[in-house]
C-alpha cells in the first residue's frame, strides 16, 4: 500500500521555487537478468532525458523500445540497475514517498478493483495520498472523464473504455504536477479521445507537465511541445516538435493542369517532376533549397496553366518510420545533429 503524504506537501508543487525540469533522467540503465540459459537483456542503455516543467512531452517508439520500462521506473514499480531518476527534484529511490506523490500515472493495463464504484475508488485513492475530504475533487474528476452518471455503478459493469476513463481520473486525485499517460486512448471511442485531449490541454495550461506515450502519431504531433523517440533502449532523437518536423526538410507539391500533358518534358523530368495522371503532376522538394515559385515556372515555360495546387508537409509518422527503421550507427549519428 502506498504511504500517505502530508497535504501540506502539495502547497509548494506549483510555486515559483519548483524545478525547471519536471523529470530528470541521467545515465539510466535497466538490465534484466537472463533465465533458462538466456543472456541478460539490457532494456535501457544509459538514458539521458530532461522533461521541461509545464510541457506536453511525447515519448514515442516501437514496441520493445523501452518506454514502458522507463515509465515503470519513474512510477517506482521497477528498480533501475544504475543511473538517476528525479521527479520534481526528488530522486525516485532516495525519496520514494515524495517522488511518487509528484507523479500520476495512467498505465496501459486496466488495474482496477472491480468491486468498488468509481466514486469509492477515487475517494480511496485520494485517502491513500493523504488528501483531506474537503479537498478531494471526486465529482469534478468524474465529470471531466464523463463518468458522472456511472459514479455509483460497480467498476466491473463498466466497458473497457469507461474503465480507462476511470484510470485517468484515478491518476489525478492528488493533483500531481507531473501526469504520465501511457497509451491513454487505446480502446476508447473518438468522442472520449477528443474530450480527454481537451482536458489534457486544460491541465497543461494550469501548469501540469504531461508525459504522453501513444501510437497515434497525429495526436503527438498535435499535442506535444517536445518529442523524444526511443529505439532499442536508447533515445535516438529529442527535439521540439517543430524542429523535428523540419529535420527532413521535405515537402511534396502536387498540381493539376488545365489540359492533358501527353509526355513529361525533359526539363521537368530533370527537375524531378512525376506524371501521376494526364493532368496531375507531383514533385518532392526541399524548401531550404528551392522556392515554390521557381519550381512552378518550368510548368509555365512549357505552356501549361496550373488549375489547382496542393502541398503536403512532412508528418511525424514519416520521421518516426525513417528513424526507427535505420540501423543503429545511423541513429546515433542523427541523434548528435
């Protein structure tokens, strides 16, 4: 059972003296001992990571990258092999009570006592954290996750999506300054996903630092200020979302002509244009090296008029796939750029 915490602890969580980094990780290594003749498995290989206070930080990576191991270490559920992990300035193993009180975790697994009602579960969780009854936000949290009408129903009667909503509320009962969402929208409907992200933005605007892992890359791109991508137990890139999207420096330009183009002229073929259809052409280009006006001039030189034009930006999914499919030496080189 988690130790209770003096409610006065929460008075200073969001003060001006709060640390600049909500989470500080240095040289973090986790090695699992081998069994049945298998060699030891190094799940984390010297992770260094600072998560700025007040940010929405995306932690991405393919299955087996080490994300869950990292989160479980932060939550105090897994003991690290070496390195340091601090939450809100408190080392997880040296000050476990304070560190755990500064973080709320919504895990992938649904670990609820199904014989309690949502209201009872939230009240019990708040009690474990030492939150006085007058300061508990049970009804507010139930409303925020859309469970007000199910407040007194047994958790075992809730659908999987509703149970995940309850997990989010459970992680927030002690008003932690750091909230970790580990695949929080897995198995929930689109409506709740939108409601949750609106609530996440509201929490972040009030000062809560959000750490998000998700396989929905469009969500990470839309929500996160900064993103770290993990692969094979290492952080291969850590940058602002905007800077990360600029790294590949690549766009695609697609145009529709006023009439059919029977064959692609040589000067357009040399420039890299592709003929998708008699009236549709496409070109991949680097904005840092070529202006759109100059690329379109060759179309006019060949006597055609552009009837329509669209550009397609590099997406986080493009970057993610390219990074995680490269070989390790190339990943390390990119991480140093």
